[in-house]
C-alpha cells in the first residue's frame, strides 16, 4: 500500500476523502492526518478530523495540528459553504481520541526524513500552509517526497472564492507558490475536474442505501453541502472536490489531464491565488504539474460507494 499523509481542513468533502482512504488499507497506508486552518479555524478542523476517524472506527489514526493561519495573510474561512462547525449535516459525537502532541509541520518533516526517498506521498485537501511551512523550514525533505496529489486551483472553471481563484490556493498563495516551485511531482485536482464529480440525487441515495452509520453520515454531509451549490450554481448536485485526490491514488485510470506549467499569483489583489495554468502550452515554461481535466464520474462514485460500505 502506498504511504500517505493527508493534510486537511475538514470540511464535508475532506471527510469523504479521508473515509475513502481509511476504507482502502490495501491501497493506502495513512501514516497520519495533519490538520490545517481553512474551511474553519484549526481547532475545528482538528476536531473534525478526529470525528471522521472515529466515524470510520479507525481510532488508532494519528491526527496532528498544524498551522492556524496562512504564511503571509489573514485566514479566510468558508462557513458559508460548510456550516459553522465545518462538518454541518450529520449529528456526530465529539471525539474521544486525542490529538498528537507534535506539531503537524514537524511531523511532516520527521516522517519524510525517517523514510526512504520516494516512499511518502502528500495529499493536501486544504490550504497548503503546513506543506509550504515544512518545505521552508526543512528544504532537505523536498526531494524525499514521492508525489503531491492535491485539490486546488482551476483553469476553465476559474474561481469559487473570488472570480479568479479557487479557495485552497486563495487562502495561502504564498504556500502554494512554494509547493508549485518545489520540483516535487505534483498532481492537481482543480475545479475543472471536481465540478464534474457531482453528488446527484441518485448518487446521494446510493450513499444512504449503504445502510451504515458511515453511509448515512456521508449522505447527510453531501446533503448539507448541496444546499450551497444549488442556490449558487443551480447544478444537479454538489461537487465532491477532495475525494478526487484519494480516488486518484486508488484508481488513477479514472482521471485524465495534461502535464503543464502552473504558476501561482501572489501579488495582485484582484487575481490573488489564481492558478495560471498553461493548458494550451503557449509558453516555454517547464511543466511542473499533471493538471487533471476529466474524470469518469460514474466510476468515481461506484468506487466511493463500494469502499465506504466497508466501514
Ligand atoms: C476546496 O475548498 C474547500 O471548501 C473544500 O473542502 C475543497 O478542498 C474547494 O475549492
Ligand atoms: Ca478541503
């Protein structure tokens, strides 16, 4: 199984991404989950990460708390999408699991130093603050990362927090810039692909029909998430952003994209956090990411329903 660290700001869609990983031990070995401030403040993302591990019955999962604010800007949160707790929808018990004592950034650094180069993959599902900070603090770990598979950015689908930017990159453009310039192999799940991963009513029913606590909770989470997107975009179902990351690691053939150059806007307030993606290769800038553009969404939701039913 591939060794991963999930860096996350749960978030209903983060929760589903984590559940998919925890349900798939033959494919993914979740070394640790590192919480970061994003959708809601750090205290809540850390709590939500533990709520999700307990929901999955995986109470031995290690959860760490990382950075409580972006590297160079004030924190922007997204309660308007995820609700006050970040995990609105299902009623889930407060976690009994403790958070680990070590800071998430130091955990990321130590884990990479203690593993052979090319054996640990990072899976960021929120702002890139913990990863950017770790790379800045310990540049020696950069070359040890096997791959970074992240949710963030947009090209054709442009922005969901400003007209130009996707939320995760917008919240910490400085950290994103460090990551995209690092030279680590990167796979990006931008809005272009996640807006094709829609929880339609029948896909939501499939989660509910699993008939377990996990199935019901996931259906209630995506129901809540749905409200915002329906009002906003009138789409037939909410995009399930973050599970694209863990699904890619399990079944990469569901996705397709292009190796292109992606640069992050870090100075203009108007386009702050924009992922300037050279999709048509109009520059000679070196490709630094596999930018995913398409997904077999039926395949994605079958995988999700099948794996979640194991928990
Ligand atoms: C991203 O922002 C968050 O609200 C979601 O959890 C996802 O990671 C989508 O733009
Ligand atoms: Ca997220």
